[in-house]
């Protein structure tokens, strides 16, 4: 979706403000929200892409006005309601009002370390890769209303395949409910001038990771 | 320079949780269009002819920058070189420390 989360190239957000001696968490609740997200994710009801889409579909003013961990809180609230784990009335009340929904898996302390290691998103390929290193490709000009990892700032632009990463879970399909639908994933590199026009930094190159359905030969 | 314009993808397993600035709208919006401006916010200026490469982490692939070896460290061991490497140098918003800077840090 063409949401405010898709920020590449936007103006007006001001300077980057690094914080000296920054703590890992700025308040204890931030750590709890991170842990809650990991614990709820371990139920296996949704994956990383569905979690992302839940945050992307927050109202634009809420998304832009919320800290990272507040977005994680609101995104998780959306998910637990959508998956029938928590009622809207319970969220409003701030406590359980109904018997807990049954879940297939439950996180235990012994399993917690496993949550901190990252799974692989690579899958066996059903077909050979369509493109190879050095091929010129044009990013599709498409504007799906669902989840996509094709940022707006590269749509319609021509780049070069720099690396073939293997066949990976396709986020657009997962969120659309089609399952993992693995596709070949490529690093595509663009000249800055191709993206940002004359007068932009001539030394700039920008790359993205792009799944095959995002690409046409150029 | 490594960024995630769509969310805040970051190599947690290697670098830990990301700093707030990495997840902020200013960084996510500007890194791909004005990386030199972003570097200036970190007090870093590169020669005009130095090529800038930005990696937008749009998939589950994660990236870190291998910092350039500072001058005067040719005979340093790997362990000693590692003391010059900062988190920001591995994100690409800073250079590795110089032997002079590490000496100052050690003295304070």
C-alpha cells in the first residue's frame, strides 16, 4: 500500500538526531512490548510480514506520531483482536473479560532463547531464476493496496541485478493469504541520477532487495 | 550506508537493538536521497568524489558495513583493529575510530 511507512525520498522530517549514550530501552514498557511481540509471534498465527502490515495499516497520523515501540504496541493490539485472542471490549477494559482463546503453541521460558535466533526465509526454488547478475531490469510500476516490499521511490526505474540471493518467502503473498509463494530475490542497484534526476549526487548508488514479481526485463 | 525505508530492518543478531535514530522518519526518508546530508548530521564529511552506496533492506537479508582500515594500523592485530570499530561504522553513518581517537578514549 502507498502508506506513510514508505518513506524513502520524502522531505520535511528534519535532521537525524543521534543520542549520546543511548540506553537500549528508554522506559521499561518498551522492553515489555518487545517481549510481548516475540511471545505472541511464537503462537505461529502470523509471521513477520503480517506483523509489519499491521503497523503499516495504522492511521497515517498515528503512525507518524508514534514512537517505534508504540507502533509495536498498536500493531500487536490490532493482531490479537483480528486473530480472536483478545476482544475489543477487553482492550478497552484493560483486563480479560472472556475465557482465553485456545492456542496451539505457548512460549515457555526454556523456548525463549530460540525466539532470539532468526529463522531462514530461503526456500527451495520451483523454477530457475529469470535474471542473472548484470541484467538490466525495470521495477514494475504497481500500486497494490495490500502489503508490498517494493518501495515507491524505485517503481518504474531501471537498475542492474547485482546479486541473486536465492528463492525467498514472498511477503506480498503471505499477507494476501496465499501462503509463502517463494520467489527469486535479487539485489538491484540503481544510479542515484536514475532515481533522483539531474542535479542529484552523481556518486550515489542505491540498492534494494527485490523479488522477481517486481521486475521486468529492461 | 544501511537503511530500511519501509520499516526498520536491522541486523539485531550482530549489532543488538537499533538506536532510535535508525528507526526515525528523518533517517528512513533521507538516507536514500541525501546520504551526505545524513552523514553531516553525524559530523562526517567525505570527499565529493567518494562514491556513496546505500543499501535499502527491503527483504530479510541483513547488512553491515565493513569499515575502512584507518591509516597507521597496518601492523595491527585483528583484535586491536576491532577496538576501532563502532556500531555506527557498521551501519555506515560513521568511520572507524583512528588510533589517535582510541588513545584519547583510553585516557579518559
